[in-house]
C-alpha cells in the first residue's frame, strides 16, 4: 500500500516535471525496497534519485544518494562497487566543505571495509588488509568527529560512541583485545553523566559474568563510577571558598575522566583545579602537579601546542630541581616528536635534558635521555650519530651499575575508587536505587499490594491524587515505597510529577529513592527532572534540600536545569514578583551546583515579568496563586503514555485565552473600591516589601502546613449556552453541581508513541494549565440554563488565602467533600456535605440526576474504584476519599424521542417546531428521521440534536437542504457517537465548510470507543468544504469501517486538495464515489482514483471535474483502468461534461472491456463527440445497457459517411438497451428504424421537447 502511494507520487511528479517531488518519491521507494531486501529495485530508485539531484545541482543530496547506492551494494556483497560510490560521497562532501557529511562518508567507508573483511574467509592477507583499511577510515572519522562544531552535544557524543564501538570491533578482529576493550568501555563515559554509567555497570556487575577478566574490569569501572558520583556530590556541597577541598575533588574527577579516555572532560576539571590552586597561592611542586596533569592530558588529546605551553610552565618551576626539569624536558621532546618537529629541534631539546641530568648527577636519567636520543637519530636517518650515542650509553651504563638508583621508583598511584567495597552495598528492590545506600531491614508486609492494568499500585494512585492520609496509611501497613509500575515509575516520581510537596517529603522520609532514574522506558528521568519539567518549584526546593542530584542527566542528555528552562520556554509563563524571585532562586541554585560540579552552563532566558502590572488608575489588582502549576488528572495513562509523557512537549489541542490578559498564574479579583490593602498596589503597600516577601515565600513553600479557612468568594459569569470550539482542550469537566469545583491537578501527556486518552465534553474549574504543553489559561465555561455557575474551590481559596491576608470566613458549602464521578466520557463533581452518613447508593443516584441535567438521559449506575473494586450501595461515601469513582451504566431510562425534544426545547428556551415534532413521531416507527429541505437554522436544530443523544435505534438521519452550518455540525457531533446503528447520514446543502468537517472528525479523535461503526452512506454534497476539508476527512474515513457510499458533489474541491503528503484518505471500502462538479482536474482526480480499491468500486461519478490546469480527466481515468486490475463490480461510470473527444472514447472503450459488469455510461455534455463515438458505443462488446449522450451537440457529425444500419451489433451478441441523444442533425426516422431493427416489438421510442430522443425497451 505504501509502495503504491509513492509510485503514484512518482508518476505524478514525472508528469508535472516536479523534480523535487520526484527525488523524494525515489528516495522513499528506495528505502522501502532496501528494507524488504529488494536490492535491485532499491538500486534503480537511488540511481534515479542521484540523476535528479545532479540535474538540480544539489551537491550534498547527490553525495547522500551515492552513499545509499554504496549501502545497497554493500548489502549485496559487491564491496568494490560500494566503495566506488562511497568515495564519490566523500569527494562531494569535501568539495562542499561539509565536515558532517565527510565524517559520515569516512564512517560508511570503514563499515564497508569491515563487512568486506568479515566476508573473506580463506585469504588472511586480504582479510587483514581490509581490517586495516576499516580502522584507518574509522580513525579519520573519529579525528574529524572530535573537531566537529555546530551540532548538539548529545548527537556529537552518540557519533563518537558509535565510532569507538566500531574501532573496538575492528581491533577485536585484529586480535588486539586490550585496545578493543578500552575503546568499547569508553562508550559508557562519552557523556558526562556518571550516574547513567554507574547504573549500566551496576546491572553488568549483578549479572556476575563467569569470565574472571570481564568481572574484574566491570568491578573496576563500577568502583570508578561510584567514586566519580561521590566526588560530584561532594563538589555540590563544598563551600565556595574551600579551594583546597575543591582542588582535590576536581583532581579526582579529572583523573577519573582520563582513566576512561574522556580527555576533553578531564581538561575541564583540570582547568578548574588550576584555578583553585592559583586561588590558594600554590607554587613549586604543588602547582607543577597541576601543570603535569594539564600538559599530559592535552598531549593525550592531541592538542600539542597547549601541551607544550604547560610543560614549559612546569619547567620554569623546576629551576632549582634539575632532576625534575630533566624529566619535563624529556616530555617536551616527546610532544615535539608527536608534532613532527625537525631533528635539529629535537637534538637541542634532548641535549638540554642531558645537561640537566648531569647537573642532577643522575646517571640513570642521563642514560634515559641517551636511549631516547639514539632512537630519534635512527628514526631521522642519522646512523653515525646513533652509533656514537650508543657508545656513550654503554659507558654510562657500566658506571651506573653501582648507583643504587638515580631516581627512586615512583609508586604507582592506586586506582580511583580502590577503597570501595562493592559487597557492602545492597541489592535494592529498586533497580536504579542508589548503590551506596546501606542495607535496611525489610518490614513485614501486611498489606496485599494490588496493581491495575498499568502496573500502578494503591500508593501510585494515592500519590497522583494527592491523598496524604492514604499514603501514610499504606506505608504504615507495609506498602513498599520503591515499587514500580509497568513502565518503571516510582510513587515518588508520581508525587513530584503532580506537585504534591507534602507527599514527596513523607516518601523521602520513608526511604524513597531520591535519584531514581526510572525503568527502561522512563528515559533516565529522576524525580527532580519530573518536578522541573512541570515547574513545581516548591517540590524542587524540597528535593534539593534533601540532596537530589543536580548533575544527573536523562537519556536525552538534559539536566534538571535544562528541564526547568524548557518548561519555562514551553509555557511562556509570566510570573508575579514573588514567583519570579522564587523561580530565579531555584534556577540560580541549580546553575551554581552545576558549575561547582564542573559542568558548563550557558546563558539562560530570564523569566518574563510583563504580566505584572500595578493598576494605578483601577481598584482591581492581580495577585499570585499559591500553586505554580496544577493540571486536571482525569485518568491515568497507559504504559506507552507513561513511557513517553516525559518527552511530550505539545498536547493535541491548544486552549485559547478568551477575555482575560495572558497571565498564566494570575487571576483578576474584583475588590471593594474602598479596599486599599491590595497585594500589589500603591507605594505605601510596597514599603514593607521585604517582610512581605519573606512571609509569602514561607507560605508558598509550606502551603500544606499553614491552611486557613477559605472565604466564600463566588464569581458567576454569564456566557453563551454552548461551548465554543476553543473553550475546550483535551479534557472537559462537567460541573453541574452549582457548587464548588475541585482544584485542578496535572495529568501526564502522551508522546510520540502516542495513545491519547481523550475525554471530551468536560468543563473545567477555575484555571487549567498543562506544565508540559505550553497551554494558556482556560476560563470556565458553563451552561447558564442548566443552573451551572463558576465558584472558587475551597482548596484554591485556601491557597490564595495562605498568600493573601484579609480573606473572609468560609461558607458551609465550601467545607463539603467533593467526589469525582465519571459517567461514560463525562466527569462530574458531586458535593457531599456529610460523607460519614451519605452512602454509595445516594452518590449513584445523585450522579445519575446530574448527568440527566446535562445530557437529558437518566442512567442506572453501578459504582467502582479506578482499580476495579466494586462498591456496595451501603458503603459510606467517606470510603472513596479523593479518588475518582468509575460508573458502569447498567441501563438507560430513555423517554420517547418527542418527549426528549420537548424537554430540550424547554431547557434551551427554544420554541418547539411542529414540523420537527411530526417527523420525530414518524421516525419512531420507521427509524428514519427525514428533515430534508426545511431550511432550519442551527438555533432550531439545537434542541433536536440534544434529544438525539443515545437514540440507538435510529438508522437514517437525513438533514440535507437546511442551513445550520458549521455551528450546527458542532452541536450534532456531541451526540453523534451514541447513534450506534446509524447507517445513513445526509448533511448535503447545509453551508458547511472545512471547519464543520473538523468538528465531525472530533467524533473519532476525542473518544476512545469506536463511533459510527454502522455508517454506510455519507453525503456531504453541495457544501463549500474547500481543499482544507480533505485533511479532516483523512482523520475521519479510516474509522468509518462500514462506509461504502461517499458523495462529495459540488464541494469546491480543486487540483490542490491532495498537495499535502500527509493526506492519505482511506477509500479502500468505498463502492459508490461521487466527486462530480469539483474542479479537480487531472491531478486532483488522480488523488481520488489512486486511493480506490478496484475490486470494490461499483459506481463512479466523475462528471464536470475538469479544471483550468489543462490536464485531461480522460487520461487519468484511462490510466487507472490500464494500470489496475479487478474492476469486476463496476456497473456505472459517469464522465459527463468532461470535455471528451472521439479519441478518448476509443481509448476508454478499449480499457472498459475488462469491466464485464459495466451497464451504464453517462457521457452527456461532451460537445465534441461525433457519430464516430456513437457507432463505437453501439458496437461495443460486452454491450452496455444504458448510454446517455444528451447535450452532445456534435453527435450527428460524419453521420452521412456510413449507414447507421451497419452499426447494430451482429446477431447473437448483446445489444444496447437504452440510448439518450440529441436528434438535431440526423434523420429521426432513420434512427428509429435502426432501433426497431435491433429490438423489434420491444423497441420503445420517445421524443421530448428540445430535440431529445429516448430509445429504450418495453418492460
């Protein structure tokens, strides 16, 4: 299917001469063939792609095409041909000075040589030669990789890691095992995330490999990783002025990086070590040690100029110590050799070193210098000098025998982390829990831990819901703290993600893994990453106070600071002064800790304060909310959702701010005109700013500990009776309680592996923000006629009151418990005034009543918890706490449709329509609601659409010829998914645009249950849909599994309707397609014809689809019948008004011979058709039953050239049974005689006004 799509695009691109589209299609086809091992086909496509790029003059893309050709040849085992194209790739990359492509070319060449070496079995010489070539190419690529600039750090490190791994594999094949191990182990330390390396090594250590050498290597590297993590943590906690401690820790970090060959990172630590040494005022031997570390590391990193610079600085320090100065000179000589210095410079250097050895009276050092000098002389071709040096060396060696030691042997420094004993660390239940946590006795488990389908336990759900009391109770009963769901998230992750500071604090006190990186699907996200990604600053502060790691990185390479900055950039948040200060404090704390740990931190964007304003001319003031970010948690997400929610940056739909200014966490509160105690206001208010700030910061950080009684503040806002499209995001909340809403909570968002759980038709409370999605504020919209109002929640008022002094006493209603009850896809908030006394049975009845007030339907409900535990009617409501209660609909109390229509009219204050009532009465007997051609506007249709909800027996809904427009479609969509047996939907001639089709597509995008599964016929004709509607139909059609009839007549579709490559438009099941009277032209028509299934199509109406682009409609139709097989069911083809000519009819009839079932051919309005076509139609076999040639004004042309009697099919063959044509220009009697001759007594002839002649058969 996908291959056919790109073949069609390729054909179209060739016909249009669009080289860009042609190259793209060739590339995609090449990828598909290569994926399915069709190498010859892949070669053909890639070579054609290269030819196109050569024509376009696109050098880089031509280079990449050559690389792909080489890859195909490599897979075919034709390595010489592969190398030819890959060297061409390298040549073109160098001609464009593209270092990235050059690096890729070298890496690809190395891979080809390696594959070639693997294929050589009997010729060891060729095998080793190919391996050498592979290693050389990889080394050149690695050298270029080290010098690359302008790419991301993560991409650069991954590139380097792959090359190191490949070099290790080559060395292994060359039997250089130690070097192979060194290269491969360096992959673990490519990024400066030692915690990730520790985690990987810890898993390897626990596997306890039977190979002793591997076991020792893993243990050594694990000790190193643990020591590096410890040093990194100590760096974060050491005082800024303690330069001595910092110097030692930087040295440890640098030495550790050198051990794993991460020289670039080691140099950063050594440079910071040098700064500390200079700050202390060190000199002499102590400073020389720093210079040695820097110079040696620069040498290892092949930065020879800098290496020489620091060796010479070291040399200056050894002015009074000739022995050490001699050793430094030897090192300088070694660097000069690596740099390729001339012999004279090297001789001068080593002679200087010999003089220093003589000053130190050390024969051993002098012998060492002479040995090096002899080697240089031989290497440079000075053999005579080398012999003389050798004689001097022999003399010195004899004299040095009695010397005990010219210099004491240097003691080998112990490995970093050698003192760590791995056996003392616990095998924690949490696979990523800190390695250095001491063993703790396990408490006896008295609680049975239950998991739902996502692996979430009672503790996970309680942490999501913010139920601290239940969290404490579960832990006290023995619930494990560090238990994972199926994805790998801990309860601590959930609490941090949802911003519940008190729960986070409790879990940490009970031993939660503070720096846990989650399971394999969690992307290396720690709780601090989670809190930072959602902007929960108070939680971040707590985690930092408790020692959370600031330097840990996710699998994407992000630190918590990166996550916080990305959150700020996504949300485009505007802080109040207190929140801004708090944000800057946390940001600076993270930045300082990173810099202290030796990590480079770039410039960060400061938070905007544009949203803060002092209203000097108004008495309305703005004050900050207590919680910086909360989101609605309507349902827990599945495994894929939880796995990818960390990476998600944008939700499916944005929420638009309507009337209020764009301040994400501010709400304008009307105050009394005489009240001057505003939080932000006059100069008098700002006099005690310092004290005010301290008080507010205390409240912000400890809001759960300092609750005050809420005020009875209420805001009632009149809005329109129906929600506008932009008033709802992914989730709605039905608040029909006319009481108190609940504070919003955050939910996780899915990502790219995307399975959104959409919850339509939920009206939210006060504010709704998504910390991961960059959403703006959503003000609550309500239906005033249903008695819904907007009232501040008790918890949100408490949060406000904790910040703002002077609030009034609470109302009694605000003190009631709120229970969230989900009925179908609606979420209701039910206030429970006396939770101890009211029962689950009462809650079920109350939820059913409230659902009825919104939907007009009364369900009978059975209640259960989210994890599936059934609730008895006698259970107290107190049992469910703050958890969401799920409802199962046992049955529906559905009144007669006419009664529901009358109730809807009353609820919406609309006068009933007598004609609609009459049609509704008829529909109850026929299950067909016929309301066509009544010109009813949306306002009159609104009660009807509301009443249609859950009308399961309705089979046909015929609404054509009204004028309800896009808004009417939006109202219809609310109940459309519940019409489970609807087979036909007619929306023709209703002034619907692309926006209306967008509303229609939400039936499938905003619900998890299948919708309209029985719909077989959809009529959207005579609506100004435009090309923009096609992309929305692209969403809708794959879900209409029973759809067989699609009518799009006169919908303003043009040649551009399929320009977007994302439009696939599934038409596989369509049997009847009508796209007539749309200016599709050849290209637009190809978009529809190419997506039809030949074996399914029965009727095809393509009339009047010509366009001004000059492309022939007939050509596309003939091409479809030529290229595709299987049109065995096609019975009707309409090509009226398509500008057909006689030659088109000749080609068309030839290809229609394969359509054995074709009976009707509509050709009216084709003015250029002559009697030549008429003769061919009459003689066509297999014979057609009906042909319409009305409006073909030239049909009599050339009639006199032959007798019409010769046109009739021979005896025994089937004949045409119905013919309509214009009679002007030929003898009517002759045509009638011809018809009588063909059919005899069965012939029936009718003459109509205007010259039309109907020739048919009697029944």
